[in-house]
C-alpha cells in the first residue's frame, strides 16, 4: 500500500540542544527540540513487566495521522472531522482533559483521509498546515487565528498526491512553507502577519518538509522534491532570510519524497526514502559563494517515512521501501544498522518488521512504535546487533493480530494486518504520547 506523508515536517526556530536532565520539559514541534527525535531525558523506565508502562490517559479521535507537540502542561495535535473541519486541539499532559480548541471549516477529502503533520509551538502562537494547504497562526491567548494563508489558492498550486503534509519551519521571524506552485516553490512568510517575505523558484511536488541544517558553517534550508512531470528530483538549499538559492542538485530522485535530509557532518548529507528509490550520500562543499555537490554513493535500500538516527559512525532506521512489506520481501526490512559507506551491517527482517512506524532515541535506546500493530518496543542497539528489552501492546491489538496469524498456520509467508500506526511520538517529563488512527494514549515512563 502506498503511503502519504505524515512526517514530512520540520521544526522550529533556533537550533539549541537541550541540557541533559532526569526529566526535560517540552517537545515543541515535530521530532522534538533537535528535530532528530532524540530526547535528553534520562532515568526513565524503559524496561517494564508484561503489563507494560502505565497508561495515564486515552483519547478517542477522528481518523488521521497527526502527531503531538508538547509545551508545559499542554499537548497540541491536529484532528480532522472527515470532509469538513480541521481542528487544532490542546489537552492537558497530566490527564488528557480538553483545554481549548481551534476549528477551521475546510471542505474536502484526501486519499488516506484525516490530519497530517505536527504543530509548531511558540510562546504566543501555534502554527500548522492543513492537508488542504491552509497555513495558520493561532493565538495561544485568544485561541483564534491571527492569520490564515491558503497557499494553493495564492500560488495557483495543485495538491500533491496526498495533500500538504508539512509541519511549519520557523527561523527567526520567518515561517517557511511549501507552496509547490508552478511559479513558486518555497515561500517565506512573516510569522506575525502572514505577509510574503520571499519566494523561491518552482520545485515540483513533495511530501517532505523544509528543514534547517548548517553545512560548512552556513545555516541553510534544505528541501527535497520531484518534478511535476517526469522522473526528476531536486534537493534545493536556500538562504532562510532571503530565499536565495545557495545550491541545488538533481543527484537524488524519489518519486514520493517524505523524509527530509539528515546531516552527517559539515560536508555530508544523507538522503533517503521509499518506493524503491533508495538512498544516497551527498558531499556539499563551499568555495566562497559557490557550492559543489557530489554524490558519494547510492544504494537501493531506504526508509519510506521517518528519518534515521546517526549514532557514532552508523545510521539506524526502519528499512522499508513500500514494496518490501509483503511475503519474503519482508526479510529485507525491519530495524537496520548501516555504516556510512552504505553497507547494511544488520537488519531484523521479519522478527520484528515494524513497517512504517515512528521511533525515538532516548537515553541510548531506540523506542519504536510498530507501524503495523502499534506495539511499543525498546531496543538496545550497536553495530553488533539489536536487543529488544521491552514490549507493550499499547493499543491492545495483539489478540487480533495473533488470531490472524493463527489462521495462516502452515503458510510459507505470514501476512500481518497494517493498522497504520504511522504517526510520530512525542516525549516530555517522562510522559510518552503515541497515536493510532483513531486513538491517542499517554504512557508514564517515570
């Protein structure tokens, strides 16, 4: 089954790594404070008994994929009344009770319906993009929109395959959004007013998001896309203040871009994705105002949705290309370790596979929300191999999954159901937020 992006997203304003502490507050945008889905929290309970960690609260939601952001006692996430209304919801981190809600009527239905992305939270406002292209700034005091920009209408853009899935990227006073129109690619908006500050050349379509990296000492916004027509891809780098193109390359092509670029060091950038388009390593070098981009290597393996973790000299990720989700091909997937030359060191294959699930690096361990079943797994990993140290049937799907497996007894390959638990997780103050299609849960890892 092909997939739309959820994750294509970006984080926020200033890059600052959190100071390690026993419990660290806030997860204010997609993939947390460092935009790497890495938590600084230590001393958490990551090895529990058969009952799993305590569930503090659970919410029933509309069908969708929108993940959570957390600031203080407020958990923010997107929901959608199918075909009718986008909702920004704020609930209590402590007990899940509703605090406030913003609604925006926007009729329409997208393939793989429901919410996308993760809100971006600042002190005075919440920013989010709907699947139908509306970019909003919602005031945290009044709970009303300070402004809304319909980028499809303003820039004459047609919807990407599964709609707009970007989470807003804020750098200083500028919000960077993907318009993806025939004449305008990325757009920089004044975050206070919504007025246009700059635009870039057209870039085609994407389910990825703009992200900010510092390469060779220069802060820049990277975006991966594909041409409107034909098998051509673009990775573009622009100045976040002016939108001026610093460099671009057609060295990487993915027909449905989802994960954003991963920085390896000041020169190397790792690009990956699914749909049998594989991955590659780029070297980006600067000489004054000129930049040179070289492809160091490329491989057929990739990860369809969520970006990898760089731990030491290895990348760790869920290896899936969409085509390897069935039958014998599943043996080529699962949690994987790859060196920086593109060689697979190990992968878990079918034991377990875990599909398109989200993951998080916490206290040196990788937490995975199994994309097919919603199981929460905790792994210790190294180049020597993985070790699963904890398991929890968070969404109570195990009995149903086991029953379906039992019906296939004697078959060479077992087909597992995919309940589409593809949303990213969020963690703050020892409390882990997980989302399934129609349910959100808060687990106590303290």
